[in-house]
C-alpha cells in the first residue's frame, strides 16, 4: 500500500488495482481537507484491522452532513460517490 491512509482512495485502502479515478478520489479528499481543515476519519486511531475498516466505511459514508463548513461543494461529494460506485462494480 502506498500513500497516506487518510487521503488514499477506497480501492487503495482495499489493496486493489488503481487507476486515474483513484487519483481523483484522493484529490477530492485533499480539497475537502483544505475546505474543512480535517476529514472525519483523521481523528480515528488505527490499532487493529477493525479500525482500518472503520476508516474505509467513513470514506464511503461521506455526505454534506459530515462537514461543519456549509460551503462544501455538493458536486465534490457527487463525483466522489460516482467514482466509488463505478469502482465497486
């Protein structure tokens, strides 16, 4: 696995092959971090495999309500959702 756990794509998180969409997913996490100052899963400590999977679930469960900043562009979350749905199939 290569990358920072908090910003890697879900496919990278799962150890699967990656492509250009994974780069976009990581970029979206970076943009969300810059807008919010944090990401919901960055506060989680990874000590076990279960903790590792909690981060993956948090990434897949992102919504506008996950952020305090009301100016988070909904479009970023829509693109992220589409990438995750496409890559999951």
